[in-house]
C-alpha cells in the first residue's frame, strides 16, 4: 500500500497524455492556448524549482506539513475542507493524521487506525512503498514537468504523474510566487473526480515530538495484522 496524500484515483495519463494535459490546464485556469504560447522560460523555471525543492526535502532530517483537502465528485459538488498533518523523519518514519484517521510508521511497522470502522490495520513499513509517506512530496517534486505558466503570480506546473508511477489522469502543482514553496496540488481521474490539497505550512526544520512515530493500539478496536 502506498501512503499518498495526493493519490485518490486510477491512471490514464500516459495513454492520453494530450487530453490529460488539456484537462489539467483547463481545470486549473490555464488555457491550453496560453500554455502553448508561453515561452520556455516558465517551463525552465518550473523544472529548476522542482529540482531545488526536491534536493531541499531530501536533505532535511525531518519535514512537517499541514494541509487541507477537498474532493469534487462526478456530481460537481465539493466536499467540506478537511485538515491534515504529516510529519516525517529519516529511516521511513512518519505520522499522518487526516480526516479518516491516523497512519504511523516507525520505519519497520506501519499502523493504520480508522475510527469509523473500529479497526487498526498493521502492516510492514515496506508495504507503504516508495519510502512511505515521507516520499509523498518528493515523488511529486521528481515528476516530469510538461507545461508551466504564471497565474496570478504563482507558478502552476502540469506534471506527468506516470513519470513517478502515480495512477492519475492529471496532476498540477502550484508553487509560491518565488517558486520556493509548494502551495497546492490538484488531481483528476478519468471519471472526472477532482481532489485539491492546499498546503498552509511546510517546515524543513521540524522537531517531531517524542513518541511521534510510535502507536499505541486502543483497547476497543479490532486488530487486523497483515504482516
């Protein structure tokens, strides 16, 4: 299982790359024509920014991320924003807290607690794949940029999700005006479902609290051990 904040949907990008690009541009306010007419400067800037951000994240001993997420279904209605937090450290350790529950890894064991189902699922950390949640941001930063444009000052980048093994139809990353911070990630699947993740805080000098990467199983839950 991949622990991925930004991956709710299946992939079609590689087979429908042109259509996926148009969809991504259209749904994020960047017209396909304007993107085509944009000079290569924006795309070059985007690729340089992604390289720099990826290197910074790799070098950080720990990263903390606060975000809000919402999803639009095929009916065109957005869900209410839900808050989430992610803290990562070396050796594949992380704690992810979001609307559906909590996912914790100490680098060897991964626990998933879903209060709505009354279950705690235990897996090996390796089952998280691609470095677990600690690799979430890095995977997107390492994706291939296929188009970029400045929109209201921010740098919006259309990425090829297949280039990092993501099962998405389209993937758009928005960086701050100085291209130094991730502000938003937007995805869309072939069925038209859209997800939007807005990053409100991202720190590379986080100091995880003691015990952040350990999990105590509540007494009143069903334990599903899949190791």
